[in-house]
């Protein structure tokens, strides 16, 4: 039986702005056991009066290194994300616990087609999978559909565009404002979007969907309606039920 992860002290190595309301944070964690692409950590903040708040954040990093990468989107009136996005600085310490999760992971020994579908900051664990796919020079077809409000709201846009395209492609869906010349009008992901921008159900891809709860539930329902096997659809969601 695997022991439950313990709380570890991490040091903030670097921070950088990623979107108008999001930040990428690197943490060095002594004693980190490594993690698979798709896993997450709990982050705990403790106030001077002893009050504690814990939130879960997916990891954009994977492997055996001791530096973890988070990408945090600020939640208005949140207890943790405003601090991480606005206040935390290199040298600060944060408590983390992990890695957590064995269901929502991808490893490069798998050979079936893979469809990744992200909404907003739900890109984070899927980027970890795309990075592993590229490092391993995997021949498994991998396609990503990334839904964001506008181009400015996309995390890791430059990196996604630079990933090797021999076995990886990325499609974009903008819900509020599409760039000039984009072939799809701004709007929510619907059945037509999935039909045009995902691996067909007939090819039996493994599908990973991550994002806000409403987005994930709507996309999962559309995928099943399009003929995808529910057992091949893995979801990770955040926000209210």
C-alpha cells in the first residue's frame, strides 16, 4: 500500500506573468519523489493567526526533477490564487503535498491516439502530457483542442506552437474574441467544433478533458453523443459543481 503524501516545504524559484490574470510559478521541493504527466499537488497557505487554506493545482512539469511548475489563474475573491498570482515572490516558501492522482495521467509507452481538450487553465496537466510526448518522440498521434476566452487568455501559447508537429497538432477555440482571420467564429465549444477539431471516435482515441466544471461536463456529453466510448474519456474539473 502506497503511503499518503506528506507536506513538504518548497521555495519559489521563479514567477512570470502568463496572462492578464495568470502566472507561471516554479517551486523547488527538496525530497520531491517525481511525478507523472497529469498529476497535481495541494498547496497550503497558513496565515499569521493560524488559519489555513488548501487548494489543488495541476503540474505542468513531470519526471524526476525537484522543480515543479504550476500555472495559476486568479479566482476573484479566492483565498489562495490571488496571493499566488499577485503577491508571491522568488525566495518565498510554500507548503506542497503530492504527487496526487493516478487516473488522469498519460505515459509515453501508450501507442493509441490521444485527444486533449482544455478549457482555460485546464491546459496545465495536458501541457505536461504534450511535453512528455515531445521528449519521448512518441509516434502516437496526439491532438489538442484549447478553448480560451481570447488569445490573450491562453497559457503557454508560444510553447504549444513550437511543439514538434509530426505527431502533435493543436486547434484553438475562442469563446469571446477570435483573432482576425481565425476560421472559427467566437463561441462555446459545440458538436461542430469537436467534429472539426478532434480525433474521430472511430479511431478510438484516449481523451483527456480538463477545465471548469461546466466546460468539462458539456464537452464530455458531446463526446459521448459523437460516439466516443465513455470508458476512454478521462476528466478533471475545477470550480463549483
